C-alpha cells in the first residue's frame, strides 16, 4: 500500500511546493502566482477528500522517517487529524482567494504568499503529526512561518507586534520541547494513540507526570492564548486581514488548542489525566480565560482588537470541553474547533472588508454600514450571532454539547454559569455592533471611502469569502446531524477515544 | 588501497606548492585543488563506509616506530565537513579576492590550511598532531591578517600569541606521555594509559592548550576580534573549522586515550565553563553592533554548548545512551560548522555591497540581496536550534542526556542560551527585512551568494532529515579504548 504512505506526504507537499515556487516568482507575475496558489489548494482539498474517506473506513495512513536515534518523524492520520486537516484545507482555499483580492497592488506579494503557504503546511503538519516529537517540529515551524506574515507591513507597529509574538512563542516552544524531551526519556517515545498511553506506565512517578503536563500545557497555552499567556494575540492583529483571519481561525491559536487536545486525549488519556487531577486546574484556567477575554472585548472600540479578545475567550471553549471528563463535553470541545474557525474567519474577513472599502477600523465608525455594505454585514451578523450561540448557527451546537457534557460529568455547578455568563457577555459586545450597523444611520462621512460610485459594494474575491463562510456556519449548524458533518465527525472521535 | 589516506593531505599540499610557483594562476589552482581534495575525501569516505576504519603506516614502518594515519567514522565526518565547507568558501573566495593584490598569498595559505586540517583529522600519532596543530595555527594567523587593517593585525598578533601558548602546552603534555609510555601512537596509548599523576598532568596540559585554541570561556577573548576582523572567507573557515579541530582533539583525548583518567569533576568544570560561554557569548552577540562581531560571539556561545556535553558523556555508562549523546555532540559541531560558515559568507556579501556591517543600518538587505537575506535566516534557524536543523536534534538529545543523568543544572543554561540566540538572530532579521536603503541595489547573484545558501541548506535540511548518518558512521572506530 504505497498510497497509504504517500498520501500524508502529498498533503504536506501540496502547499509546500507551491510555497517554495512562489518565493522565486517576480512581483509582477500575478497570474502565475494565483494559479500556483489555487492549484495547490485544490490538490490539497482533493487529497484530503481521499483521506477523509479512508480514515472513516478505518484505513491506516502513515509515513515514518528516522531523523536521529529514537527520534522518528511520523505522519499519521487518525480521526482527530482529519478534523483539523479538513478545517485548515478548506479555510486555506477561501483565505487564499480573499488574500489575492485583499493584497492586490501591494508590495512583497511573492514573499507573503510564500510564507502563507508554508504556514498552512506547518498547520497541516501539526494535524498529521503522529508523535510528540513531530508535533514539536511543526509547532516551531509554524512560529517561523507566521512571524514574517505578522511583520509583513514592515511598519514599526507591525514589527513590534511580530517581536512580541516571537517572544511569547519561542518561550512557549521551548517549554513544550523541554516537556516533550522529559516525557521522551521516561517512556522512550511518545506516539499519539487514541485513548492515551501513559496509563500503561504504572512505574512512573505521578508528580513528575504532573510537572511534565504543566510544561506541555504552558508551552501549548501560549499559542492557544490561555490567560495569562495571551498577551501576544491582541498585538498580532496589526497583521493584514487575511493573516489575522487565518491566525485566529486555523493556524496559530488552533494549533495550541489542538495540541492541548492531543496531549490530553492521545498522550495522557483523558481518564488518566483526570486521575492525576490536572484537568480541574486546566478547566479553571479555561473558564477564567473565557470570562476574562469577553470582559476585555467589551471595552475595545477597535474592531479587530475586540475580535481578538473574543478569540481569546472562544478558543478556551475547546480547552474547557477537553478538560471536562465525558464524551459529550469532548464532542462539544472538538466540534467548536471547527465551528469557531468558520465563524471567526467570517468576522475577520468582514472586518477586513470594512477597512478596505470604507476605512472603518473602529466600532464607533460603523453606524449605518449595513445599508452601504449589505453582503459583508449580513455575513458579519451571522458570524456574530453564532458566536453568541443563537440557533441555528453552528456556535449553538458547541455550547449545547458543552452544557450537556458538564451536566453529564457533574460539573454543571461551575461550567453552566461560565457558559451563561460568557454568552451574555458575547451578546453584550456583539449586539451593539449589529445594532449600529443595521439600525443607526450614518452620523458622519466614512473615514476613507474607496468604493464611492462603484456598482457593487466590493470586488468578488473580497465579498464572496465571508459570504461563503457565513453560509457554511449556518449550514453546519442546520445540518449538524448529516453524515460527515463536523458534529458527526466529533462524535466519531469521541467514540474512538472512550472505547476503552 | 590503503595508500588512499595520503591523498587528502598530499593533494592540497601539492596544490599549495603549485600555486606558489605559478602565482598568476593561483585562483584556478586554489579552487581546483580544493575540489580535488573534496573528491579524494569522498573516496576515503566510501572505503571507510564499505570496509571499516583504514590505517596507513607511512614509509612502511610499523606504528610506534613510524607514523600512522588513521581514518575512522569520527575523522571521516570531520573531513567531510571541512572539505565541503572549504569547497563552498573557495568558490566564494574566488570572487572575493578576484581583484585583490594579495590573492596569490591567500591561495597558498588557504591550501596549506586545508592540508593542516586534513592531516590533523587523519593523524594517529600525538607528535604528528602537534605538528599539524602548529601548521594550522600559523596558516590561520597569517590568513587572519590578510585584511591589512590595524585592528586585524592587532587581533592576529593576539591570536598568534595565544595559539603558540596553546601549542606549547600541548607539546609539553606530549613529551610527558612519551617519557611515561615510550610511544606516541594513539592506538597503542589507548590501551596503555592508566590513571596516575603523570597521566593527569599530561592530560591537563594538553587539554589546557586545546581549550585556548577552541576558545572556551575564559580563554575566548582572542576569538571575537580575530574572527570579526579577518576577510569574510577566512572568518568563515576560522569559525567553522579551525576551532573545531581543537575540539576534535579534545574528544579524541578524553574519550579514547584518557578515558580511564578523566574524572567526573574535571568534566563538570569544563561543562560549567561551557555554560558560562553559552550565556555570556549569546549575551555579547545580542549587544554586538556589527554583524561579523555578532557571528564571532555566537561562535563562543556555540562552542560552549559542545563543552556542556562532556560532563554528560562521562556520567553516562558506556552503551546506547552514551553513543547517542556523542553523536549529538558531533552533529551539533557539524551543523554549527556549516551554518556559521554560511553566516560569515553572507555577512561578507553584505559588507562588500554596503561597505559596512552595522546591524542597525542593514535595512533593505532583503530587497537588494534576497538570497543572502534568506541565507542569514536559514543559518539563523540552525544557530538557534530550531527544526528542521541538525542542531535541533542535537539539542533534543542534549536535553535528553541531562534528564537521563539527572544533571538538571544544564537545563536552564540551554533554555537561556536558546532564547538569547533567538533574540540576536531575529534582531538581525528584523533589521535585514525592514525597508531601507542601507544596502545598494542588487547587481548579481551567483558565485557570491550561492555557496553560502548551499551551506545553510546543508545545516538546516540535510543535517536535519539525514542526521542518522552521523550515528551510523561514529561506531566505525579505529581506537579500541572508547566509543569514538
């Protein structure tokens, strides 16, 4: 079965090769660059389709390569990888189209799209990593690929944001590596296995395992923006809109959250982790992050900053779902990995469109924007309602399962109040935006009207991505019970994790 | 076919003589001589891989009476590094020195330096090692002052004095050994040497001499000015290869020859000095205002990492774990060799184009010299120790050995060193990728820029994904005494 070996490699190469080729393209070869980007994205989508089908039918896809004694580079596709790979691949395609429209006629596009493709390669590598060593490799590569994207504009603020990002992530990567090495020396290798492996090592000292858990989670928590490690995220929003969209929806924060899910389910095993007593602490940190992020979001007038704090809060739903023992909470957390991505990318696309078309960066400038830009604002509204958790948008499903899971695990007493408080806060910081956009009339001229006199609100590559992802957020909420939906897939994973 | 071993020494030596006689064609002779040396090293490599270590008794005299050359896994790896790096540097130097008046002198000394390096890695005899060490030191000093500036002369003089001190100490140690055991052949000595005051004194003197040459803190002070003020191709080989030669000898002495004499306490002292070197060198690199000075301080720090391995190696019992740690040490040394030479070559390109190497004024480098900026980034990844470079794997095993032996004290050192390295590399990249006019418009890429980027790719990709070759070659040992 050579195909089972080559498919994971092919999925990586389908964005790596276009990325490398794009670096060498002169700035003005716009058309060739676009073709390379789209071809790579479509090939990846196709390969991922094969992967989904195969994993669903319990086929094994695995590539192994020994880099050094005891250190194997392993790509392995299980149900959890497929969830993250599909999300990244789909949103990469949409974001590439958006970025092509957004960055038209700006300098350094070859460099931008080169790193953009490398960033996706690293993300997909994280999803397919079959052991902790490979995960660390891609975790660091992701840092390297995103730094130039955040610094892209080259302005002092962009460089400052990128520097802060780098400080946090290099520190986090180092802690993760130390934790991984420590665990490696104790066990002789850490493969990701559904249900975890550490409960088999009965001779290991439990307090050592707790320390290692702390190192791993703090290392991952930097990218997942757990409070108090979140400081880089609001600073990183100086990046161009497509980068923010990808960073908040798939690449960086999701890499951290996905890593936490991996460590708990496939290294420690959720039951063993609960036995060690480390989940309670993690649940508490996640709850604090959820509330704190929402509170901070309330006081931001800058639209992208408000969205950034909203990400801090929303990503911790995934962590919260992971920290609660029980299949229903697991489903809630995992499905939110996808739902949050689709909804948040819509919001960032829309924010980029407001800035691009009318120069709007602040919420106080948004009065009456709904009439001027109905498509964008409709997409934004769907995303925002989903974030609050209003049915039938996808966000409702996540919160529903999280709540059910908390009840099932007997943790309802503290989880449900957190969920309710956070939903109220979400409503408090999103609904006023919707009110301003739809029901107020413009009180003053737009800050920088670039589309005056145009027949449509925006060119197609800018308008359609948010509309598509908004429709997707609605559809995966409406048809959550359909086969191959994120919810079905999360149930499949939960079933496999709790089989023991 | 054992005569093969003479060629990696003879080819560069004869090329040097030829270059001296035919000075007008010295550039061609230099580049082809270097290429031919690389070729014979590859032939030696093939034979070592196929049929194990090679020994050649010069003139037919048996070792002990005569002089032996030996090639095993460790010497082969060092030979491969030095001949590949010197090949790339020679191509670069053919452009760098194309208009220089003194290019004839450069090429003669260059080929002598390669001769000395190759002879050093192949010698199986302590006195011979002293001779090669002296030849290496002298040719390196003269190369370092080819720049001709006042600072470079001063730095080279200091380099000369320290180098001589180091060689003298080494020679006294060799004499003590000869007085005690009546032979200088390393294979024979590996079995004969036993712990005792004489062996102790000899080891201390030889190690002390080599520590000066490998610039371990606090004996490093000669290195930054000498490496930073030399012409770029010379800096590249000084930092990448010449200091590694001394380190190679320390490994041979500690692990094969004196493995029964070495004590844990001595190893810990060297480890502690290495730890100070890591932190202090990285800090100084972060403060450096000039690119080449930054690279030189970074060398001090990276050498410190290599000495961190010594207390771990002596604490590990002979066996798999120790072999893994030794391989990691060698891998780190190799990766640093390729990455640092790439770094210095890139710095040379920038310096020739911009006329200066002040880091804060490097804005616009990425636009004017994209390949060179990319080289700095790639080499930087290897210097920090990020994946997929060889140093990432080496650091993983360094951390791992620290956990296995319970020597947790090195963990914070490695962590701080890594973060500081990240800080100085990204500080540089921040300036290099910022807009600006610090570097003039791009004229050409090619013979100047390509060798550096290839070296950087070897450090970050080849030594990452194909690193296991290091662990496969190392067990091919010509010395029974130890793991290497």
